[in-house]
C-alpha cells in the first residue's frame, strides 16, 4: 500500500481586507472545510475557476499560510506543531512552481545560480552542485545545460523560463511539488513539454504533485486523481477518468465543456446554472 504523504483535514481559511473607503475589514472566506490526501508519487489535480480557493490550498500545503481551522499533515506530522527550524527543513522536501516563472526566477541571477539556489539552502557540498544543476536543466529540456547556465532569465523564451523553473524543482529531489497553473501561460506545444517533465519527474524521482489548474483537459493528461473546487469548497473528487467521463456536478460539466472549447455548450450551461 502506497503511504500517504500529505493530508489536509478540514482546513479553512478566511482573509480580512479593508474596504476601498477605509471602513471595517471585509471578511473573505477563501477555503472552507477542505479535506484531501496525496500519496507518495501521486499526481492530484486541484481544479476550479478563478477564486475557487485552489492557490490558497497550495499555500497552506507549503506552510506559507496557516489554516484558521483544521490540520495540514505532511509525512505524519502536523505543520502547525513544528518549530520554525523544523518547518524550514520540511519545506526543503517541498517545492512551488508558479504560473509565471518571473515570480520564481530572480532577474538578476544567472540561470545556473537560480537552479543551484535550493542546493545552497540545503547545504549541499559545492562540488556536487554543478553536476546536479546541469543534469536538472537537461532533464527539464534545457539542452545543453552548459549553454544556459551563464544566461539571465530575460534572455530566455517563456517556455524556456518555465523549464528552468522545473529544473529548479528537479534539482533538490523534493517529495512534493505544488505546481500552480504552470502551463496556463504557454501554448499547446510548450504546455505538452512541461507536462512531460512533470510525468518524467514522478517516474524518475517518485515526486508527488498537487497540480493546480482551471483546465480539465490538461488535468486529465497529467493526473491520477482530480479534486474539483468551487467557492472554497470541494464539490467533487475521484479518479481522474471517472470525474471526466461521469461528472456528477453541473459545475464540473461546465469546466469540462470550457476545456474542450464547446462555447455554445458553456453558454447554455451557464444560463441554466444562473
């Protein structure tokens, strides 16, 4: 039986934002009573439209946002019960890949430095770092790696920058990666390349993924299980093929129709839902 790597138990998160006129803080519920699990080496797609709460869940998984209620348990331990030092160590076993690689690739750092940084933080011996950086770049499709290590992010295309972001994840051999809309800014051919890197990373390193997306077609290609969120709640979940082939919720059918480009069907469903 595959061990459970990550478990969220009834997590909720509410934000307070000051109104535009400077009045009382508005209460914004972002996530409500979400439970999910990820097994070692599993790819779980977290899908839903804008404002569904997907990214907030991802940040709670990484310990970047504490839940107001519930538990985030990684490898059998609740993140809330860890000291700051323990939490930093656990975060070395996790990695975040952003939608826009410019959020994670420092514009003043060379590509080799960007990919090497997780190894520096983990105190990997200097002589081990360069071979691992080059191997990670090539595994992510940046070939030959030697030709790119001295370049800066602005000298690369959008697809190459996202591959560098994947190499940065690859290099530290994390047990879990939260990939937050990593392909939404790429065209179809570049998207397929990033998905292949993810699948290869799972195959080579046994890495588990939470793959956050609004696109069910992309989720279908890459994930083992699918969790559908709407307005901060989980409304449907199951094996990916089951959710795609036999969706139970109208909202899931709407997302599926949108991902397949069936605009007339989307409009009809939206009108019916409204």
